[in-house]
C-alpha cells in the first residue's frame, strides 16, 4: 500500500457446515475409511476460494494502497470546476453540465472563497482534475486545467479535454 505494507486478500476456507445444512453426501470408492452420516454415506467438505476476501476488506485495502487518490476511472470526484468569481459561476455550471452529460463526475465550487482556497480544497478532496474558469476562459470557452498534484496543464478547449478524460477512463488510468 502507500505505506509499503503487504496485504493478503485471497483466502481458501474449508466449510463443514454447508454440506450438513444441504444434506450433501457422496459415494466414495472406499466406504470404510470415510466419515459417515446417518445413512452411512460420507459428507463432503466444501472448499471456498475468495480471491478478494470480503468486498469491504478489498475496498479498504484499495483505499490504503492509493492513499485516497483514487484512479480516475474509479474516482467519485473526477472533476472540480472552480469559477474565479461569481461572474463566471454560470459558465462553470455550463462546463459541469457538459462534463456530466459526457458521463463524468463533476462538481462546481460555488463558495465565496478565493481561487487559491478553492484549488487547495479541491486538492485535499482528491479531485483528479481541477478546472479553473475566469474571464479569459469564459470569453474563449476554454478551461484552465490542473491536477490534484498541483501540475498546471494550461488552457484547453472543453471538447478536447472531455475526450482526453473519457479516453483515460476507458483505459482504466
């Protein structure tokens, strides 16, 4: 995981109860050496194979392994759209709606915080992409792209960025 610990997910378990509950028996080659039920036939033992263990345990291990930085294809917080001021709020909502229509998880930060604080909060919430929209971006119908690791990718058109994100999701990145 993120702390370099080893985990075990898969298990193999022997089940003695289900054969009894379902009244399972079998006809062995050597009837004398097998354990018998009331009718004289032996009961099998069921072997369960759990590749991931429990789903809850697997999700916990995945969360620890990624340190909460979910991969884009699995992330519940893929894109955060941040208007620089209230003047760009309507454009930010338009960008969010376009992203949602294309099948992505997107939110708009409509708070009165400064843009620096909005960016920092989006990073702490582990949004994969953070889109800043100001006057220039609104006029040109573009977005300024950065990632949660504070890497600025510059200004992009929304259709190009949407296609890029969708391709990354499809490739399980």
